[in-house]
């Protein structure tokens, strides 16, 4: 018997994970996915942590590609804190599969420069962390690679 209402019932929630799959809202995915509390669960075109690039992190975070001004650093104050673009997540959680794999600093730099935190961890930890932050009402995005071997 359910004794209380679930205010997060309409939000994307990781409901299970296992060898080769991640389940969001009781829908099983056997490929990498990226999603936030609201909206679609999108295929993330990554097979393993070694294939993660700065462009794929920007895609997962929902940031548009922008043409970089090579001289922009001349106009920036050295101590100016980065401001996240409107609608950007506070943090991007990257689940790197069965084991935690750290990403290269150059891969993380564009998001960090945009004021978005990036945390890498194994997929199980990333899924649990996502559910907690999502339930707290935080602006969080999860980009998860299924742990272990693909499900048959």
C-alpha cells in the first residue's frame, strides 16, 4: 500500500540498471542515453568512456555549438566566475560503465568554462546520484553508458 504521493512521478527516474541496460521510467535501454528530469530520454552516441568527447558532453548537456572567438580571452577578467547559459544544468553526471573512468581535462574544459559542473563515476553511482539530485529539484543531466555486457 502506498501511503504518500510521489511528487517526482512525472519526472524521468532511473528505475533499474544491470548488465548491459539502464531503465528509465521502467523503459529499458541497451545503449548509452542522456536525459534530465523532464523531456525525452535521448540516445547518446557513445559505446564506451574512451569515445566521450567535449562535443558529446556539450550535446548531453543540451548546449548548442558556438563558434569560438580566438581572442575572447582578451576581454575576460581573470577572476570572473563562469556563468552558465540560461537553461543549462547545474551538473552533468557521466556514468562511464561498470568502472569509473576519468575524462581528459580538455574534454571537460568547455563545460567547466560554461559554469557547468561535470562529475564522472561508474554508471550505478551516477544513476543513484541523479535520482537524488532530481528528487531535490536540482537542474541535473545524466549521460549514462550501460554497465557490463549488453543484455541479450
